[in-house]
C-alpha cells in the first residue's frame, strides 16, 4: 500500500475497538426494540398465556401442577424464545442494515454475539423475571422457584445463542418459521431436559450442583461456538440474496 | 502510474444456473470513476456485491492493493464504502441515530460532523424525526450523507440516484467527480444517464468487455 501514487486520499489505518462496535450494535438493537414495544410484549404474553392454560386445560389439582409446573414453564419459555427468533435478523436483512453490519471492519462473530445478547436481554431476561410469578401460580414452593429461575437464567441465553444459528440460516427463505423450528428444537432438547431435571432433583432434595454445572457448560459451549456458526450462516444467506 | 486499489482477474459468476459473466478482468485505480453498465439482470448488482465482499459465490481472483483480498479482510472493509439497493437505514431510528450506528464500527465521528453531513444532504432539521416519516428520497439521502463523511478510498455505489431529485443528482455527480480528483476510486451502477469526463466503463452482458 506504499505507492498510492501521490493520491490525496490515504488508506484508513486506525479503526474502532471491537468492544465499542459491539456496544453500538447492542445499543442500537435495544433502542429499536423500545421504539416498537408491542414486539417486546409478544413473547411475554405468549409465555403467560400458555402457562395459564394448563390449569384450565389439564387439571387445576395442586399435586399435578406442583409436579409438572417446572416443565410447563420451561416448555412455554422455550416456545416463546422460538417465536421471537425470526425477528433477530429479519428486519435488519430487509432494510439493508445487515449488509452494512457484515461490511464493518470488525470480527463479525462479535457483532453477532452483541445482537444475540441484545435479543436475550429483550426476550429471555423478561421471561426469567416473570417466571417467579407464574411459579407461584402453579404452586411451586419457594426453593423450586429459586432453582427454576436459576435454570432459566442459565438456559435462556443458550436458547438465544443456538436460535441465532437457525435464524441466520433461514434468513433468505420466505417462510422460515417451520424450518427454523425443525432445525432448532432438536438442539433445544438437552437444555430443556437438564433445565426441568434440575428443578425435579431440587424438589426431591437431591443435590443440583451437577445439573447446574452441566447447564453452565452448555452456556459456555453456546457462547463460544454459536456466534461463529451464526456469522458463517449470515454470510451464506447474504451471498444468496 | 499508481498501484491499483482493487484488481479483478478472471472473475466468473453464475446465478441460478445462468452465467452472468466470465473472464472478467479489470483494475480500479485511485482517482478514477468507473461505471458498470449492462441491461437489467446482467449482473451489475451481483458484481458490486462480489467486490464489496457480500457475495462469496464466485471464482477468479480479487486483489486488494496487490494482495489477495482474503488476506486482510478487515483492512479491506475499513477502506471500502458500499451503498446498496437497500439503504441500510432503520425506519424506527432518526437520521442521526442511523448515521451514528453506521459509523460506530468504522471510526469515531463526532455528532457535529454527522450534523454537518445531514445538512449537506438537505436534511437539516430532520435530525430528530424517525426515518419512517421521511420520504423515500429523503431516506436515501440519509444513506448518502455517509458520502460526505466517508474517508474510505474505494466507493462502491449501487443505484445511488434512485429516488433522488434532479438537484440532488447533480450534487452527487459533482461530489463523485471531486472525489475522483482527490484520488478516491468510485465504482457506480446506475440507469441514470451519467456522463462525466474521464469516466471508465465496465460493460456486462452481451459482447462483454472492459475498460
């Protein structure tokens, strides 16, 4: 790049640190979400409705609800996250901001990670915060509710991270919903099994340390691998558009 | 003669089992203005997306400052500005917020500079209006405001004149010419009848040639 031939315009050498670029992506996504609040409420409403339909549809018995309450909450949370996934990249894809994101002189997987974390903060975290209320509704005891919230706190970021891969892969398709579910649900199953398993173990008085450690391992695995996979999938989706 | 910024050697791209171009070779030198020409569907947008690094479905060689582009992707992106069909503007954000978000990963820019760029594109006073309340042409102008703050040596502009009024078009033409005079390289596709002195051509489609 030495001989720019006396040109006045010089190549740009210095840039912005990846961390501040990530912060900007995160901030923009949060700002956009708060300008469109009904989209934020959708997964929450879905979560509440599904959970409250079980006592009506199956049985309002305390024993039934205590036994299956944690499972109901986990399944409802999982489906609520799944519902919101299509929005993760879709709007950005449609208005062209995704192209500009990919063209930023930054490692793409970090920007994708920032987007996914924003998605979790706007969908997963509200579910975790709402879970104790619904836990009381299904007659879970205090200890079970605490453990349930802990598993959701560790588990919902995993759902967002794995989901981002599916959302990126199905971006170019017109009706991505079903395919997205087919791709993602099998990967969600281990998280669901260990999430509900932890609460069941706690209810029986068994130690839950091992379960929580495994869920933590899922989170670390998803944090380290999912952004790379999503970034690669985004490039493929944009190549074909 | 100065070293080419971007050099394409034997580019070939197929899309939906149709050959768009083959053996396409050209160099983009600093201080030149190049127009990509061709009929609808001849692959102008695809070519620009390939050059920008958005489309990876091609064969051939792309050299950035003499080295394969894949060697230093970040430096390539840092020195290239691509404006596509889709303006890259969030309808829910204001022009200021959009520009801030677009520049955030590239280099630090103060709000004053952004404000000046908006004024320069005739959007003074619209800084706090969500972009969805702006007209199509005004939204396009928000994207174009980046040209006024861009210091990237290579510009890839796809259909920049869409939805822009006559006055705006001549302002952009002047800007592009000025840019080339300052040593920047500009590659444009447009259906608008663009005739600027010293303009080079890349013609796609039937009887494909270059320069």
